[in-house]
């Protein structure tokens, strides 16, 4: 049979989980039944609507807007602060339940995942029957509901799960695309953000169907590689491979919520460079090599997306992780402002494990060149940055490893700020601490 993929998405996860938790602790009022939102302290970056109830939606309250705006729309609105530790527990419990059906699960974010139904299809009457069983089991066991999208690839499964909510199951097969997906506005297409949608509409492209019928060369000319991606998605073309991760597999990663949204590639590259340094240093400390890397993006409207790839050869060098992370980011980014960036490595090997080397490990790497400045007596050491050209040349992966080891030694002796990259130094126009996560 053809591949069948489920996209399972918790309905208004933060609000649903908060409602269930409150009821479990003796509350009698179900906040899902009244105008209510999950929000934070309005004095911080978290002072926005993270989730809303169905009654709150009637007041045109939207996720991502300031809490103050939401209260103006509905003065009687109930505000419940977020509890991220509890959300993690609820998410973990959900994933543990889904793993009782199959290990072919790719978690996309805290409240959604893909499940490859194909290997277990023989156990059920139909995909729809299986989805009903899974949905009912989640509802009876945990007290919250999910939407499930059923399709031949991940894109269509995700689009299907976003149809009518809550507690619904939808299919989106190739012969249903014209009827179910093409009439939708371009804003509803996955990976089409507000800016892209506005530009498309200015070009006279208002529906997903019109986008699907547009010349892909024209879209590429207008939007570069993102234009091709949008055209493919509008035509239902997407990845059908669920990148499952064994539960016992360990990974090393780091992420940071930015003080200000990253709006340019240059902004994002600085953050990715700092994250690469942090993750690679932890890999070296644990004497591990990574065979796979994932880049995670959370946009300003709290939507999440990630992209993973295998490395040509297992590594723990900053330069290799950084270059791969930038490449993944450029493939994934839809030009919308970025609120959070993360890098995660997986499929780890011990440093002394046999490793299949790539031919590129033997070639010169002229792009891994830069200079650094220091804030201590341990100064003047060259460190690859990837932003400055024609400086210190690093001719091989072996020398890169030696350089990283020297940097680790200096930082261990003099502190994590003993070496600072030139790209992180303050300029008259910038704040040196802006969007620079700590190691």
C-alpha cells in the first residue's frame, strides 16, 4: 500500500492542558467552556496570548496578540498563567501513549507529531478506524482532545489536521486536494507566513489553488527558493518520511529565545554560530560525535518548524555544525521574524568509535576563516567565524579539531568569555548582547 501518515495535534494545547490540570487539582470550572486564555506577565515578552478557548475565539482573540488587546476585546476574559513544566509532562505522557502504537513517530513540537501508519496498517480496518481509536484513547485517558490529519505525506497530513477543529479527524489524499485545499486562502498553506501571503496577494494570487497553478519559475524569480517550496506545497508535494528517533537515543542541543526577533539572515547566523559553539563544546566535553543535526525555528506567532539532516561524517567541530545549521536554516526559513532558534544533535557516537570519513575531510576549507578578539590575557587566538574572509586559513578538519581543543582549553582555564568572536563585538549601531545566547 501507499504510505499513510497521521499528523496528531493537541487542540489548543496549553489551554487544554491547563484546564485538565486545574480539574485534576479540584477546580470545578473548566476554562475551555468560558472565554479564557493562557498568557503571561504583560511586562515581559511572554505577555501575549499563547492559547485561547473556543468561546474566546468568538471575541476575535488571536494567538500571539498582546494580553492587553485581548482584555480590551473581552473585559471578562479569564487569564491563566502558563506552566511550561506541566506542559512538558503532558506532552511526554501523550508521546508515551502514542509509542504504544508504533515507534515510527516524529515529534514536531511539544503538542504535535507525525506518526507513520503504514507499518501498522494491517492491524486495523482502515486508517480512519485507527485514527478514531487513537483519538478516543487520548480523550478518555488524558481528558483533552486532538485533531488527526490523514494523508500520504507529512505536508498534507498537517494541512488536514488544521481543518475544522476541535476533536476532528480529516483526510487529505491527492484526489481531495482540489476540493479541500485549493479553495483555502494562501495564508492557510503551511510555510506561507504573513509577509509571503501579502506579497502573493499583491501579485493576484489569493488562494492555494491559484498558487498551485502559478508558473514555478515565476515564483522562484519573485521568492527565490521559498517560491519553489510554496509551489510544491500548494500542489501537495512533500516529504513522506517520518524521521523517528529511538526513545533511548541521546542527543545534545541548545536553544534560545531571542530578546528581539531575528529579521535577517545575518541576525540568525550570529545566533546559530553561538549555538553551534555551545553544542559542539558540550559534545567535546562528553567525548561524543554527532551524525545528525536538527535546526528548530519558532516564529514570532509561536508556530514551530524544524529540519533535520545527516552529516557527511560524524563530527563535534563548531565549524561543521555551524555550516550545516546555516544551510538547514536557509532551507527552512520563510522570511518571517524568528523568536526562537535551536540546534539539536543526535545519533551520537563515542569519539573513539570507527567513523566513515568524507572526502571533504581531506580538502581545504577556505571559508572557515576569521579573527577573534578577547577580553582577558588569553587573547590573540584565531577562531573560525564563517563571516570574515581571507584571514586565518584552516586547511583541514584535523586542524579544526585542534583549534577547537585549544579554544576549549583556554575557556576552561580563563572562563567562557575569554575568547570572543569578532562578529559578536559591539559596533556603534548594535548592542553587543542582542540575541547572543549564553553558552
